[in-house]
């Protein structure tokens, strides 16, 4: 027996003639496949790193017992080494800390959180090399065993304070807190933090209150600093594992021999026995140590490509974009499509010691794309869609997106959905857009789920369903899509598919805002300003959020801020500031801002009065169908303001707005029909448009209807109808209507 683990005993064994560790699991292989442990095993099988225990497979013995076959660590756990005083000096402790950090750096890069890091889950090989072990297995066991605090006693003392809640969310930063605890274990030669407290609940209260273990005074300065940084109560202020590795690599190279108090220097004399289970992986590790110039001629393009990836990602080798670029180029020149694609990406980003060049990027993307490499096809589509390195061509972009999308590239599926929705390069089809959004969403591209939700909200290409939109937004929001979180806030704010709830709306807007999404900040600020029901009605904070969103370039926020300055709403009234923000928003094609900017120029508010500029901005918004701007363009043509006077043009623009139920425009259309300006005179048409405007309370239309009924213009004369319309207008203070009512009243006496 080697050691006893959290849910089984570990034995030294042989597998394929080689020494290994066999951990007993008290489940049959069938039961194991159905258990939560299997998910952890699936993760472990994908991890390959010098400082991570290698898991190989499960095995059911003749005795019916299931074993987990993995690397053997002859020197047991770090906890045991601490207990038996096997860490004689600071160089050894700092080297082990560095190796643990390297293991964490790798698993975090792979998207894995350890969740149960402590000295007992760090194993030591015969050469005293540290390897991370027990990835979440002990954590899964404890959760299934008990729902009480007692089930967490084994790990509570290493837990970060933000995990001491009912539904903890593990992150790499919570692993880094535990890493600080492991460093403390080595510094203090103690494997039980807060050993004076037998009750783990008491430990939890202390840690959440800010109490930390005492770091021994003889600890090297940098060792102590790393512990303190890892213990920061704010997870965002803790270092990443990669920061620890990079800094300590530098310190180790700078440190003088024997100076272990100011620098963390690491021993280079450690001997590690290489496992023979993975000869291909071992070959690649050996190749990684070769320089490009000493490369043997028999190395394959695929091996070159993987060496490039190792340099690019810093996996078991020095991170270097320059070296990565050289390996990618060698593999690409041999026709490796993956390397050609990576080479194109590095040119597109200007990395690897080359100047940024969209043209070179396109060359390499095309080489791989024409060989059928899906990722490159998607990248080439992106270049055509925005005109980078090639003339923009929506048809070419759509063609490449389609190839990549059919091969299952989620981002290309999403982009194809965008093209179908907007009719770019393909015939517009909301049905096809929805189909591709759904495929992309099912393949893990969360923003596609959000777009599909918007289509359900409007009923474009799919059945209109607020409930379905809500479900899609929630599904994407729970995968941390800031756009979906913001859309979910909208659903709660306006009661779409769910009961209206400003507090829930604010909560979801907060999530999007916390990810830095400018639109979420604007909507949250707007909600807090105008909806006290959110119970967060802090005007200063709300204005600050809107300012942040506007400064980040959000056009809606810029327009909203302009309106606030124009009206003096929660800020000091300032037309110059209003105009400045309208200009920023209008330059981003925000229609409302273009209309408002036209208004400011028309009336000389915050800017020199200019009918020409007013007409220019009104036209931009009017061409997009903005009814108020269409009505204003009618006015400009009617009176020759900023444009040549033209009755027919005036009528055309008034009519566009009137057909969108814009009351002032409806009145003006009626007036032009009555007077025969720009259109053939027609009293019945005038009455029709006056009635539509009057139904909205348009006072001039009500007065004109009174006159039309009194004199029988376009309608049968009716004193009763005339009095009714004059009364409506008079009640709104219309002086002519009031006078006419008085005259009619006197004539009937």
C-alpha cells in the first residue's frame, strides 16, 4: 500500500511491466461510469503535464474491484513530507512551490479548477518532484456523502472565503488561495491550518472575518509576499498561477547562489523518472528541448506544429511567440493546415516577431482553407466580411462561412446566421438565420443563443414567443454571456415572458455590467434613475454608470446622456455637452441622436444655428424611417429651411411620417390637402388626415375639423359635430376654438 486516499486505498502495482499506482474505487466499472467520479476521470485523462499526476485508465480486476491506474509517486504526499521533516531547507520548499504553481498554471489554462488543493493532494515522486493529484474527487465524494458542514471538515481550512457560501463558485482564484495555504504549510511545517480550533465552523467565521494564519518570521521575504497576496479577500487581487511562475522564473535566474532570503531560487539538480506509458508524449517532450537548428530531419510537420503550440502556450517550455512562429512556419511550408492557420492568425495580430499584415494573414488562411481546413475557412470568411487583406465581398465571406459552418465550426455558424438575418452575401432568410444560430448555440457559441432569443422576441423566422426568448437568454446568461445577461434584464424590466420585476432586471444588468458590457451599464443606470422599484435608486451612481457606458462608446448611452444634459435631468443643464454627446452617438449612426442633433442645429442650442446642418441630420434619420425626422424634413421643404422650398417634397415627407401614425405630420398632410400645396386639393382627404391626428389629441386638427363640419368642407355640414370638435380644442386652450364656441353659443340664443 502506498497511501490511503479520500475514497479509496492506493497500492503500488505494475501495468504493462511498468510500476504504477492503483487506487481502489469501491464501485463496479459500470457503476463508476454512471457516477459523478467519471466526469472527473474524463477531465484527468486529458491532462498531460510534468507536474500533474498522469491518469491512464480504469481497470476491473478478477476480484470485481475497480482500480484507477495512474503514475506512481514513491515519496507519498507533500503532507507526509512536511510531517516527517523531509523538507530540510528553503530552496527545497520554494522549488516545490514553483512546481505546484506550474501545475496550476497548466490546469487553469485547460479550464480546470482543482477545487481541493492542499498538501495532502500534492504527491512527490522518487526525485521529490511535485505533482498535483485528486482533482475534485475528494470534493465530489464529500458533497455526495453529506450536506452538513461536517462533510467539509477536511477541506474547510484551505477554502477561500468566497467559497464559504451555500452555492460556491470555484475559480482559478480560489485555487490560488489554497496555493497560499499550501505554501504556509511548508513555511510553518504544519499540515493543519488553525489547529488550535477543532471546529471548522469557527475557522470559517474567522476566515470570512479576515483572519489568516501567522506566517513564520523566518520565511523568505518573497515567499511571505506570495502567501499574503494569495490570501487576499478579494479574488481579483490574487495572483494568477502564471504570474507566480513567470516572476519566480525571473527571480530564480537573477538570484545569487545561496541567497535564499530575498529571492526564490529553485534547485536544478532534481532527477525525474520519465514514465514509459506515453512514448509519443515523451518524444515530444524531448523534441521540445531541441533548438530549431538542431532539429533532426525525420521530424514530422505535425510534431513541428505541436512544438509551435507548446511555445505559444508555454506548456512545459519557455513561452515564446517568436519560436512558435518559426515552428508554425516550418510546418506550414510542409502543408500542415493547422500551422498555416496559426501562422495566418499571428500575421493578423502582428505577433511572433513579424509586422502585422492582413495580406499575409489572408495568404496563409487561404492555403489552409483551400485544403478544406474548417477553422481557416471561417477565418477567411471573416477577412472578406470586413475587408481585411482583401476587397470586402459579402458573397465570398458567406461562401467561406458556409464551408466552415457545415464542418461544425460554431463561430462560422453564428456568422452565417448574421449574414442570413441581414441579407449579406445571401438572400435574406430569417428561417435560415435562426437555423444557423441554433446550430452555433448547440455547439457552445453562446452569443448565437442570445441572437436566437432576439428572433423569438420579434417573431423573425421563428414563432414569436417571449417565453422561448427568455429561456434562450437564460441559457446563454448562465454561461456568462454578458449580452444575454443584459437581454434577460430587459425581459424582467418590461415583463416579457416573465413577471415584471425591476429588482431582477437590475440584478441581471449588474452581471452584464460587471463583465464590462457598456450597454448593460447604460440600461442599469437608466433603470436606477427612473425606477425606484429596483431599490437601488442612487442618482449619482446611475449617472456614473451612464457616463461609463458613454465613454466606452455605447451609442445609446451617448444619446441618453445628451438628452440628460439637454433637459437638465440629474445633471446640470448644458446644451453644449448635450450637443457633444449627440454628435458622438450620431457618428455611430444612432438614429435618435441624429434627429436630436438636427434639432439642436435647427434651434441653435449648444451649437451655432444652421438650417443646412439641421436638414443634413434630419435627412440621415429620416432615410432610416424615423418618423419625427421625416416630419421635420417635410417642414424644411415646406418653408425652404436648409433646402430649396418644394411643396411636393414637403408633402412626400409629411406623408411618410403620417403613415407611421405621427400626429403632427398627419395634421400637416391634412393641411396640404386642404390648401392644395404639393398635392391636388381634396377636402375629403383633408378631413381624413385631420381625423387621424385629432384622435391623438392634436389640437390644430381638432380646430380644423370643427371648421370643416361647420362649413361642410369634405363632410356633410353638422353644427353638432362642429361644436364637439371646437369643444375638444377649446379644452386644450385653443383660443380660436374658444372664440368660435362663444360665437356659436351667442348665435343660438
